[in-house]
C-alpha cells in the first residue's frame, strides 16, 4: 500500500540548536541593553511554554521578555517608560538598581483560535505592569519583522546578518553568523534516510518554519526567509514538497485568509501536504486545501489521489498530529480509505513524553525505533 509520510522539521528532521541559540542571543541582547547579567531562561521554562501550546521562538521571546519586565516593573515602577523596546530596555536597566527577577511567572491565558500566542497574551491583558504602548509593541504582530523588534533581532541571529538583509531587504542591525548553520544538526542517519526514500513512500514536510513561497510560483522571495528549505537541504530531503509558513503566508497575501488559520493544528496544512506529496504541486495543493476550509468540498486535485493509502505523521509536538488526524478525517468522510498513524518523536524529552502519553500517542525516543515500529 502506498504511504504518505508527513514530516515536521524541528525536533524531527533536525535538532534545532540554532533556534534555541537565537532565542537566548535575542534575550541576552535586551539584557545587555539593560546592563544586566544574562537572564537565566532554563530549558524547563521553555518546555513549560511548549506544553502550553507555544512552540515558536517568535512567540517565546516576547513572552519570556514580558515576564521578566513585568516582574521588574512591579518592583521599580513603570512611569514615563518609552514604548520602543530598545529604549525601554535601557530605561528599565537604569531603574533596576541591582534587582534581578527570580523564577519567571508565565501567566495563565487561553490561546485563542486563528491568532498567534503573543496576540492571545495581549488580548488577555497579561503583563499588566508594562505600559499599554510598550506591551503592544512587545506582543502585537509577532510575525512581522517590520513591526516586531524581537522577531527582527531573532531573525538576524537565525539567518545571519547577510542573509537577513537579502531576505527582507533591510539593513542589518547587528553583525552575526547564522545560528541555523552553526547549531542545527540532522536527526537522520544515512540508513534512516534511505528507508524514507523507498518508491512506495511519498514524503512532504509540514512546518511552522519560515519558508519561501511555493516552488511552482514565479514570484519575488523578498520578505520570505528560506529557513525550512535550509533544514531540508541539511538532512538530504531538499526535493520533497514543503508546506511551510512562507507558503501559507503567500496564500494569505493573495486571498486575505490568515496564515494562522491554515497552519497546524488546522487540517489545511496537512491536506495540502498530502496532495503535494502525491502530485508535487505545492501551490495547487495549498489552494485546494484552503478551498476545502472555505466550502467543505475537496476539489479536483484530490480526485487524482489514490483512493487507498496510509497517512503517517511524525511530530515532536501535538500540533502537527492534530492537523494530520483531522486531515485524515476529512479524507475518510470524502470516500478515501485512509489509515492514519500518528507517531511522536521525543528525543528523550520528559515534557514531550508526558504530552504524548496524555494524548494517547505512540512515541519513540529515536528514529531507529520509530522506523522499526512502522516496518519500513
């Protein structure tokens, strides 16, 4: 039987050391402006964010910085604080007088549908000791490098100064190498890679990583960072279909549908990836999946797919698993005989193991044990 395997990138295909290093570098940049020692953001605190459904460093950085500033400003006061993040960091540093926050408190809030976590934080009124304008500048529009200072700096460290300027047509604000190049490593051994590339297996990647627009669309790549493509090249899968954030962002710009509503855990991203895995047509597949979301109907590109196949998703978090399971339900309701297998990859992380156990998802510590279970 034909198999479609949907592959997440970070934590599945690659060990994302680059993003973690860029997260800490961005936070340390602001602590440097404050004249403070580097804040100690433990992995346990980052794992806490992931368990609560915050998986992107673009959200983690402002949430962690907001928690630190909220603690400090509760102690030293927030009168006449600038709304610009860099200026605010300098002024907060002047007021600290040796005070350092203890264990950071991430407030409880509900992640709202179809918006990014930082927008949920903003709408729930979290970090009340930050003046309103500063709070908005920290939390609003976290996917926009032209607006969000934290995301713009994070992208410098992720991409490196030169690639940042090329990708966004903006001058570099800091000089740095690419942490993705220096810190990311492949999770796939040559043997595992060969198992995934068998003739009856159709691969596609689903990821929230920034990416270029669809391969089959001739358009400018200004404003799109090819981070997902870099990861696929690193692991030897540069040619497989990719449904990354940039692909969905391109759809948003054409049709006005928020990319957040198409991104996992939405079934749209996985539906598009299934169609692209069989056809190789990324743009048509994205349009077809988004059309299903709008109309409830699967259009003609899905009629070209085999009526019977296995759908396997390999993820390290629940977002992509929920997306693939929901896509499988859609296909089954439209007459496809699809068997869905959701597989978790933990790399030994206690937080990931607990999340998969709670959801009843079969999980594995390594690719080797996962491949043996699937029987490839």
